[in-house]
C-alpha cells in the first residue's frame, strides 16, 4: 500500500513543463505556461469552462499538437522529436466526445482491429487483442454487428475497445461521456475505473460533470489556459471552495454539505460522497 | 390551452426490413404554462416525440392537437409552428446568418414582421437570454463561444414568442456555469411570459430542481408521466429503465433504511436541507 502510494507520487508518465500554445500567431495563448505531471496509475480529472484549453492540453499528451514553447515528455520521450511520435501514440490512447466520429468501419470487430492493423501488428495478435478489448468493455456479443446500429453508450464502448486494442498505458477520455445517457455514462466510468484498478492503467478524464471528477485521485482545474487548482477531490471541492469563480459548481452532496454547515450543523468540511453524508447525518437525525 | 397527444405513434422506414417503432401509442397532455422534463435512455424516442409537437414530423398513427387543433390539418400545422418553438439538439450548428441580429430576427421576419419590428423583437430576445445587443448584435455567430452560440440559437426561437418552448437536450456539452445559465434563463422566461417549457435532459438533478412534471420514455413507450414528486418517488421504476436517481433522493432512501423517519418526498438538495434543518431543531443560519 505504502509502495503504491509512493509510486503514484513519484513515477511521472507524462511530464509537461512550461507549455505554451497558440492556434494563431499574436492571439492570447490557449495554453499559458502550463506545467503538470500525469503519474503512473492515477486517475486524473481535468475540469474547466468551455474553451479553457482542456482538449488542447490533451492533444499535447499524444503528440496530436506540439508545443509552441515548453516541453511535453511521455516516459521521457519528447513529443517534439518526430521519431517518438509513433511510440507515443501507442502509449497514449485518446477517446473523444462524439462516438459517431470515431467509428470508421462497418463491423464492430473490424473497427476495434483498425488501430493495431495500422501499427503493423500481426493478424493473430490483432484477433486476440480485438477479442480481449471487446470483452473488457463488455461488447463481445456485438463483435459482428454494425456500429451505426448501436446506442451512443455502446458506440463509445466500441471506441474505447479500439483504443485498448492498441494496448496504451495511458487512456485519455476527452468528455467521452458528454453525449451519453446516464447508463452510458456510468458504463464508461466503470470501465475506466476497472482498467485503472485491475491493469494499473493511467487515466486522464476530462469532464464537465463534477460528480465524475469525484472518483478521481486528483483533480486539475483549468481556467483561461492556466491551471488554477490541483488537489484531491476532497480538497478541490472542500467547504468554502471558490470553484464557482471558474464557471464550475460543487458536486450535489458538497452543495448539501455547505448548506448544512452554514446552518450550523456539524458535518466534516470535506464530506463529498453520499455515504459520508449518511454517516455524518445519521447520529444527528436519530437523536431527534 | 394544451398540447395533447393521443395514441401517438411514429414508425421510421415503415414496411422496410429496417422498420423502427420510435414512439408507440403515447398519450400525454401538456397544459400551457407547465414545465415538463422529458427523460429516457438514448433511443427511447424523446427527439421523435418532441418533433411532433410543432408538426415537424407527422404521426404514423394517432394524433396530436395544439390548443384543440388537430395537426393533421395543414393550416393548423402552420399555426402550430408559431405557437410551438423547437430548439434542436446542438442548435448552434444551425446558425447561418452573417450577424447575430439577423440570425435571431430570421424567425419573426419569416412570420411576416417588418425588418424593423423583427430587429426590435430580436434585441428583446437577446436581452432575455442574457446577451447584450450592443456588444453582440453585429458580430458573426461563428466567432462566439459555445455557450454564447447556444444562447443565440435559443433567442432565435424565443423571438417567435412561442406559447410552448420545446428544447432537445439544451445543456448538452456546456460547462456547469453554461448549464445553470440556461436553466435559470428558462425559469425566468417562463415566469415572465407564462410560456410552457418542455425540456429533454439526461440530468435528473436538474429536472428535479426545475421541472414540475416529468414524462419517462422507455423503448418508445410512455413509461410514466406525472408530477416530479410522483415520478421521482418511484425510484425502482427509474432504475429499471436505466436512469439516474437524483442524489438527494438516494440519500433520503439510505437515511430511511437507517430507521430515520422522513415525512415527505425529497429529491432536491434544497428539500433535503430544509428537512434536516427542521429535524435537528432548525439552528437558523
Ligand atoms: N482548431 C482550432 N483553431 C483555432 N482555435 C481553436 C481550435 N481549437 C480550439 N481553439 C480555441 O482554443 C481555446 C481552447 O479550446 P479547447 O482546448 O477546445 O478548450 P476546452 O476543451 O477546454 O473546451 C478556445 O478559445 C477555442 O476556441
Ligand atoms: N431518421 C431515422 N431513421 C430511422 N430510425 C430512426 C431515425 N431517427 C431515430 N430513429 C430510431 O428511432 C428510435 C428513437 O430515436 P430518438 O427519437 O432519436 O430517441 P432519443 O431522442 O430518445 O435518443 C431509435 O431506435 C432510433 O434509432
Ligand atoms: Mg474540449
Ligand atoms: Mg434525442
């Protein structure tokens, strides 16, 4: 346990130093001197207003975009060195918001095999990867189906399987749950959590839902191209947080907690989960 | 005044091998001035249903009446499009004019208002969605932020001054501030104009807080319809259809299991806050 914690703090998979980026010369930078490590085996949530630079930052993590100044290194490999691009893309897989734009073929299993095929992986190996990836997202029974007949949540699971088949070590979900219904969202979250706990996959999860950020080990708040806050969900969403200043909101249970504290009711200032509120409230309510 | 659906059914590609029954015998009555939330899994028929409300789609069978007029009649359909404003999902992709003002004025002009009058209405609509005409009317819609574009698109529908405002997932993709802004905007608009709001959303917490009625669709059928309290008090039913339960309702359920007596239905943070404050002796804040 101690070792795991140690690893989580020390081994940086992605090292970003003083990253600045512009889409067009002379404009205000979209990323402004951003420094950040993504650590081995952690779930890192990135939150921030529309246009704060989250997707731009994520695209730097697998060399889809290159720094204007500063450096981005994946396992020590600099993204600016083109020789590294292929291995970086293999290590860092990315799932985007719209499942429809990520499906390229007409059969689910072909779609999942598309990535590894492009990497030049031998056929036997592809087949076994396709079947294990589909199993990981619980979509094996749809292997022969047409992707466009699937629901949004199912398509997004296929997109994740396609990324898993490339055996990445870091999985980036860029608002991958935004277009899904509650069950689809929960499915994607569960898969991310399972990959993290069972295969020690490092997960970067960009989201507009603060309830989702609560499951992360660490939360980063972006605002106008800068990182303005970093901490565990408990510190970022603690009582008296100024999160609303950044166009964000507290998770519902944190909002309830703050309301209760303001009324003079005793609740731990970092309670965040339904269980924690239940535990704090039970003795108070049973007394009365 | 009301919108009434009777045995409303829509079948896509009827008779073909890919035939799909999107909505099946739906009976629903929405009174003027009400705030309805429409919820259901992806593919449950929500978008298909709401596109019938302003006659954008015609039923395969059954019927739909707006203020008593059956939309089978072409003349009634034209009337219904003035009364029922529909904001599509991701409506910002449908902005097309070169300035914000022209885009918003398009609806009223199309309905026969003079340019001058249409611009006046458009400016009012801008103000009601929280945009400043002075700052924004001359700009191209394409250079605005996501949240601003969404508001321009909603203003374009508000400008036809609908009696029923229908929105298909209006908060999708927005940040928390943007979502809250839209919700507050709908609330204020309804208070000011008395229009009904019919909103599709996947956020049970938002529906619990803002709507007064809910319709739950499941596989094309109307699974449940009623007041927010009725629908959210049957949590098992919501779970069965794969939907979320508002967090405050889950907490209430767990407290009850611990033997705590809860004398009312609780599904919003505010209700929970009131309940606990009363119960613990109301230390006032
Ligand atoms: N391809 C692009 N060309 C020009 N500007 C862009 C492009 N993509 C994003 N931007 C701008 O960069 C800023 C940050 O965008 P983005 O990284 O997508 O933010 P987020 O993902 O946090 O919503 C925004 O102002 C956006 O308009
Ligand atoms: N244009 C279309 N052609 C054929 N089938 C469609 C079309 N639009 C929707 N459907 C089908 O109708 C059903 C209901 O879809 P929709 O009304 O979009 O649901 P929701 O908005 O609840 O996600 C789904 O099974 C969907 O696949
Ligand atoms: Mg983005
Ligand atoms: Mg829909």
